C-alpha cells in the first residue's frame, strides 16, 4: 500500500478514542530494570511500577520470549527496551488486544505497524548507545521511536504524511501526560525523510522504516563517520534490511553493507516523496 493512500475517518481520532489511564506509578530512569527472566515476575513488577494491564503484559512477555528464540534482541538494553514499550498504545483501538501478534497491522493512512520481531532486530542492529543521536525516517505508528527512547534520549523522527505525523505526536504527548516522560525525548515533524533532518545532523545512527531501492545520499551525508544506518533496500514489497556502516577511507567515506536477516525478503511500505520525480 502507498503511504499517500490516506484512510481517514475513524483512524484520525486514535489518541482520543483510547480510554483514560492512570498515571505511571514509577517514571522511567536509566537504572530502572524490570525482571526479565520469569513471566510472572515481569507482569507483577510492570503492573505495580508502570500501571499497565496484566493481560497485555503477559502477551508482551510471550512475544519477547519468541523474539529471543529468533535472536531478534541482542543486548540487555535492547531486551529492556522491548519489554518497557507498551505496543498496545500504538495500534488502532480495535487492534489493542492483538498488539503483540507477529505480523503487520494496519494503522490507517495506507500504513502498517511493523511486526515486533522486525522492529527488535532492526533496533538491535542499530547498536544504539546512551547519548547517541538517532534519526528515524518514517515515524508511522510511533512504536519504533518509543522503543528507541529507552536506549537514548536524543531522537528525531520524520513522517511524510501530515495527518499521521500529527496523530502520532498526539499519542506521544498523551503518554507523556500519563507519566511516560521518556517520550518527551522524541522530536517529530512532518517532512520528506529522504532528505533527512539537516538542522539536527550529524547523526550517530539512522533507521529507515520504509522501503527504497537505494540508500539516500542525503542520509549518508548526515550520518557521522563510524555511524550505522539500518534501512530496507530493494524493489517494492521485496526489500532486504541492510546494516550500512560508514567508515573513513583514503579517498573519502566508504560504506560497508550487510543483510541483518541473512537474505530474507522483508516487505515494507515505500519511502515516498520528491525523490521519486
């Protein structure tokens, strides 16, 4: 589906449609770690400290265990980021109970929320460290940047669909008001992500969450030497997710590419914008 195929109507009021929830009892801090070994311990801790629904927490932990079995989460920090992120807040209200399924879900505007395993491995491959400046191209549902906010407090995210950008910003702001203060670290705007965010560059890491048949030169220019970009590259609907590492060479910067899924095709909605013309 095209990112410009707007599906307005009921989806436009996603944030307003969600029921009011209690404030988070214990705000996130870098030294806050939930139990990650046993399901019952995790659910009890998160319900008490984060005020989240036990049934959905149980499903989150079940999906987490599946991600571990497929090696989609690599470090303790990556694992915590997945476990702390309430994915149910970033899907449509009708899909709230299905938030942790392992496939794409429509979120309106011709866009989907990426499956948890793909998000997990892309996040892990990015290798985000505390203090890294990270650019996301394709805000979408907001789930990817939300997960990244548990890894760094310096985040910028661009969405080309103005209505979706506005809706997702509203979701973030609503969650911030409820106590998810970590999401205040995410700067968002509507724009053509192909050209990056020059005013905030350079970035240590760049993650692209929509498919394209080449790596955009402006994004490479805005990536620091030694930086990493994770991006789906290939023809429409048949991309391979590449990890591109920018290094210094004798004749200028060089880019080393590797496929983080070992050659498996992973379809993404297309990166649209002025570059197409």
